[in-house]
């Protein structure tokens, strides 16, 4: 049996290996491009009263109201860009992209 590879076999295998390397690198880059979504729903440190108020005001972590997000609310107290903020009305962690019924737009 001859163990030598032809030039054609070497080129085919090199091309296949190169394609696999590009696909692997692209998949790794895509997985790094999307940071995990910010979740500000941990209410374990809140009192039952604070949880009731949070629920009554309809706080949600992702706003469904066009143009109304916590980051644009007068009551929102921002933290670092990738961290939960706070609110003057709703206790607990607040997502800048969240919303509640006490939304009051910041003056322009």
C-alpha cells in the first residue's frame, strides 16, 4: 500500500480544514457578540410589601410600550451601563429597558 498523498489530496484536505477553521471561528465570534440579556428580576431581598407594590405597578423587565422605558423615566436611577439600576418608586433591581405604570418621561 502506498502511503504517499497526491498533490490533489493534500489540496482537498487543506481546503476542507480551512473551511472548518473559518466556520468554527465564525461560530465563536457570533457567540461572543451577543452579551447575555440583562435580568433585573431578583426580588429575594425585598419585603413582601415591596414585592406587592412592584407587582401592582406592573413592573416588567422588558418594556412593551413604545418610547416608554425605565431609562427614559424621571424616577429611574441609573447604574453602570451593563447593570441594573434603581427607581424612586419601585424597589429592587430595575432594568433600563423595563417599564411600569408609574412611568413619567424625563423633561426634554
